[in-house]
C-alpha cells in the first residue's frame, strides 16, 4: 500500500513537472516563432536603400529613414525629460520618505500611471499638449506624453537600485560626517548607477515601441523632425499604417524587423550593463 | 525583471543624522540646502500625482459633454454603439473587452505561472539563463509587432483551420495570452522567490515530492503575489489596443462565436478617432476616461487584496 | 534610392502642408503664380500628393500644397477662392452647379466585388450584393454557391471606397453590423484571398490574381466595361477649378492628365486612367 502511494506521488510529480516544462517550452517557442517569422520575412528588406532612403509614391516605396529618425528623436527627448524627474522622485521615495498618507498617495498615483492604457495616454497627450497648450502634432508633445508613461517604470527600477545599495556604505559615509545629500549624490547614486542605467535603457526600449501614445501626439506625417515642434511618423506608427493599408507588405516586414532589432538592441545593452555590474561587484 | 513589482516598500533607511540630530554640527546653510533638496525631490515624486490628476482633468473634460448629453447610465448600459446615427451605448464594447480579457487570462495565466514555477523551482541555473531572458524579451516586443504577427501569420492559419475570416475572440486570446505572459510570469517568479528557503527544505524533509511542495506549499504561500500578478495581467489585457485591433475584426457588436469579429473599448478609439467629430469624438474621450477608471480600479483592488492578505498572515 | 534633394523637397512640401493646411497662400492668378493649393477628397489625395511631389521636382521653384479634407470641403474652398483646385470623389450636387466651377475629370474609380478564387460563384445581381452586405443573405448557397457561410468584409467608415460602395449598392440601407471592419484595401484583399467564404469590395485597380472579381448584373469587372460605362459600380474623380484652368494650375492639371502620370501614379493608387474612357 505504501509503495503504491509512493508510486502515485511519483507519477503525479512526473506528470506535473512535465506540464511545467511544457509551459516553459511554449513560452520560449512563442518568442522563437515571432522572432524567426519577423526575421525571415524582413531580412530581405534590410538594404541601405531601405534604411537610409525616403519613402515615395502612393504606397510608400523606398525607404523608411524619416521614421527611424523620428523614433530616435522622440525616444531621446522623452528619456531626457523623464529620467531626471524619475530618478529624483525615486531618491525621495527611497531615502527621504516616511510612510504616511502622502507617500501612499504617491505610490498609488505611480502605479495608476503605470497601468494607464497607452491609448488613454495618447488621447491625454492630444487633449493637453497638442490641442490644449497648442503644440500641435510634434516631437515634444509626444515626448511629454511618453514621459508620463515612463515615469513610474523608471521610478520603480531606480528605487530598487537605490535600495540595493548596502546599508553599511551609507553608515560609513554618515560616520565620516557627510550630509544626507552628500551621501546620496556621492556614494549611493554612483553605486546604484549601473542598475539605474539598465532601467533607463529598458524604458527607452519601451518608448521606442510605443504606438498609441505617439500617433495622437506626433501625427502620421512622413517627416524627419528637426525641431521639437516638428511632426513625424515613428517606426511603430509606420508599421501599423503599412500593415493596415496592406499594399506594401515588404515595407511592413522591414519596419517590423528594424523595430524588433532596435528594441532587442536596447534590451541587450541593458543586460550587458547589468552583467558587467554584477561581475564588478563580485 | 522586476519593474512591475508592487511597491510594498519597507521603511526607507532614513538616517536623521545630518538633518535632525542635536549632535549634528552642520551649519544653517547646509540645513537649508538639505531641506530645499528634500523638497525638490518631493516635488519630483509628486509629478506622478499631478499626472494622474491631469489625465483625469483633460480627458475627463473632453469627454464630459457626452455624459451630460446621453447620461452616464445610458452610456454605460446602452446596447448599441452607432455614433453616426446618434447611438452611444458602450455596453457591447465593455462586454467584448471583458470577454477578450477573460480568455487571455485563462490561456495566459497558467502558462505564465507554469513558466515562473519552472524558473524558480525546476530549472537549472543554466536553463534559467536561457528562459528568463526569453521572458524579458517577450515583454519588450512592441504591441504593434504582436498585432502584426497575429495579422499576417495567425489569422490566415485560424481561417484555414476553423473557417471564417480568422478574426475574433480566439485569435485575440492567443495574442493577448502571449502578451500578458511576461507580466504575470515575472511577478509570480518574484513571489515564489520571496518564499523563504526553509519552507522548501522542511517540505522536502517531510518526504514531499517537488510537485507536492510546489502545489501545496509554495504556491499557496505566494498566493498574494500571484493574485497581484494576475490582476496586473488583467489590466494589461483590457488596456491593450494595437495588438487587438489588428486581429479582432472590429464589428461593433457582441460576437456570436469565438471566430466572429468584434470591437472593444480600446479598439473603438483607434478605429473611430481618425474621422470622428463632434459628439462622436467626445464619446471617444468618454470611453477613454472609462478605461482609465477601470485601470485604476485594478490598481486599487491589488492594494486592497494585499492589505487583506497581510492581515490574514 | 532618393535621398537629400528630393527628400528636402518632399519635406518642405509636407511641412508646408502641415503648417498652412487649408489657409491657402495664393489665389488663382495665372502665369505669375509660383505656388498653388489643392484641397479636397481623401480618395484623390494620393494622386494629388504624389503628382505634386513629382511636379515640384520637375519644376523647381514652383510649389504645390496638398491637403485632404473631404470632397465637400474641397468644393467649397475652391468656390470661395481659398484654394486653386478642389478635388472630389463625387459629382457636384444640384445646388453646387451654380458656383461657376469647371470640372476636369482626372481618373476613374471602379469598385469590384471580390471573393475567394475557390468560390464557384462568378456573378451576382446588384440586389444580391446589396442583400449580402446588409446581412440578409448569410450563406453562399442562397445565391447559387456552395453551402458555406458568407464571411463579410467591410471597410472603415472613413474610407472613400466604402462611401462610394454604399452609395452605389446600398442606397439608404445600412451595412451588416456584424461584418468585419478592415482599415485598408490591401487587408481586405488578403483576407478575401485567404478565407474561402469571404466577400469584400476594393477599387478595381487593386484586383490581382489572388482574388476573383464578380460580375455585377452580368457585367464583368474590367477596364473595358468601366470605360464604356456598362459596369455599374464606378465614379469619376474630379479636379474642380473656378473658371477654366490657367497658368500654373493648368500646368499641374495637364501634368496629372499626362500619359506618364496616368499610367503610373493613378494606377498605383488603384484607379484607372481617365484616358481609358468613361463618360
């Protein structure tokens, strides 16, 4: 009797673990399928003419350079706006804040901001920046709307990075008579910097891939923006429009691949920085 | 990946040394500088609160006229969305959004939890190095690429296998499940990791198999975190636009089958906005504010459940 | 591969469109004009825009500003002098006939009803098409086809093609609300090409070997039947001007009517050259 129980236990164990393996395999397979499909269908498009050329004609034949420029521009601008604010906010939450009503509200607001559907953020940007303030469809309007989206993400990763700095380092600094700000700015932040950077780069990847926010704040016009007030069409928006129109599918595949490569680039860079940091910290 | 982790923050390591201690020998200038900096940082943190307020204000203001005109109740429960003929009822859209979310969860949550259990309990460190980046990469793929993939690869396959056009709930469930998987998996893995090692050892010591330990000890112990993860996944599913609009088919009715086209709260905005004007446009802003409220309800419910769970010990 | 100079021209043209939009810089004046404004139908927009870009490359120093605001708005703005050319995908309404506008037709837009190539049905009456798209007929066997559910594919409400189809076929009736609503011609075509029971409508110019165009009321859908007017689902695309076109306006219109443009840009956009005939 006892050995049957033991056998049952083992069978259940085997089956269950098999299912768990299956889940993991399915996950990796899903990723693999998407990547392989995008790469195989888009690789033929990756010529210099496509990457650096301009689209022309009714069906946007040619290249997608203006969309690449627009994407990089708005991502850079959004990160420039949001990173200082987010890092300082995280400093507050990690170093200065005392548990209380205000902090609870801030955290609730940050979580809410993080779960806002991006299309709502897009309409918000349209209502406030494009129409309300009157910026029109522009890089700056999109960057501002994006920065609200990215803020909670960077706050979270920065806060964790700061908390990960060991206490004894701070004690040492205070023991030497340093003020709070001196400790934070010269000891804690530099120590947390690699992790913070990782978080920022990952957020940049998110910004680059955003569609719903950008389409209502930057417009859909093909343009290589120069001033922040210029409109433009980013790569995700271009992909969506090409796919919807359905006539120039090769351009859509090419854009999809370039976009995935860009995001992958951000991802791998962030991971590389993180790994180097871990190795250095032994 | 922990950027979605619920911020149940412990007390920060606030050392009052430099600002409050009577033993401090700092000058008045430094004190004021410290205070000013502290307030600057506080201001930055309050940007988040300002953001939420601004969204409510601007989206709400733009959407308010439709609630005035049609009435909140009629807007929410009206069964016909036909703005060009003056009908502004979003009930079918709400139902469709919920249907899409529910199916995505049924498919995605077990897959995600299974993957998280794999990463936390089953995988060797080398396998972990392979699978966890895969999950993180899935999280990083833009939603428009997911939609594109669904449109060009999934839809034709489903049309061939199941008849119909290939649009509909089934296709949306597949795509959404893969999209919310990283969110749920990451949080679940964190929750499992924070279960103390001793509990596992005790379980094994009593002769339990790995699965028995996972199923009867670890998952229940991580229950709160897992529920949080699922709710976050729900929020993500209901708020997703780009991936859904390319595979849903966009018919403004409740579908009578899982392979029939349908429109959701999010996709109605992206479909109608390019040409909507007047009341129609206002109504879309109304839908947006409803979406915002729904997402905040999800966040609030996570908080409530976490507090409830903590009290239960 | 075209970068730098033509890119700059394109960028300038488009930036100018964006900034000035409807405001229209100059009034129709004649030979001394260096820029002209073209506003109107979003259906005609692709032709007008790309032709403008090429026209500007061929005529440095001249600018053509294009905006898509709708046929009615385009007609109105050329009538009151805000723009030089008003483009339209519809004919003038009775009350607009007194505005003194001169009509130059620049392309033909024919709409084809398409089905999957595996569908044995080859033609339908206009009434049947109407019933199918209203959702009254749900199975192909009701119109002489196999026992297969009809997969109805519609276009989005912003589409000029949908508007035209609705006018030609449905009249006052509504589309079946359970139909799939797709935002682009290419999507309609590829969905119909891959789903056995699907039916949709696209501009005739975009019909290719992946789909089958049905006969309507016994008339097959091809360039010849559109040109001689026997095929029922077609319309003209118009450039309207106040009075006869002169100077730069005439140059641009002549350019759009030239064989080269008619056979490249017009066809790329899915339309048929006006020189193919038509009333």
